C-alpha cells in the first residue's frame, strides 16, 4: 500500500530544511516491519510544495508502526511543525493491474 501526504513549506523556509528532517524520520520509520521505502517529490513550478509517498507491505503494518511510534520520530516531526503544514492525502492499495496505452513510435 501507499501512504501519501502533502507538505507545504512556509515562507522563509526551504524544502531542503524539511528534506533533512524527513530523511532523519524516514531512516527510523523504515526499520519497522513491512516498510518498503519512501520518496519525497518537489512540485514542478512550486519549490515549497512537496509530496511524500511511503510504501508498505500492508495497511496493518503501517498502522502497527503508528500505534507504537518511536518517540524520536515524534520529536523529529514536531521540529518541522513550525515551518510546514502537512496534509494527509490518503492510503492507497497497490493496483491489481495497470493499463497503459501503447507507446508511439517516434
């Protein structure tokens, strides 16, 4: 499954500041059973808007991690609260199948 959230960086701060904090928290979170990696993306044309995607084997494993959150992770996240706003977009199943149009020959 995928857990996706949006991060909006406030004026006077940078995406790089948040990225440093995100990496520290992710390194701890990714040690939890079922964690399959994370990605942080910057929005094209808006350096202060980011999207994070965390990959998990299952929703149950992510929920278990949240239920026993490491205090260090909570402190890291609190340290970012003064310069960004986070909005959870949601939890998404992995697709059972994907349909893509055929590629055009150039």
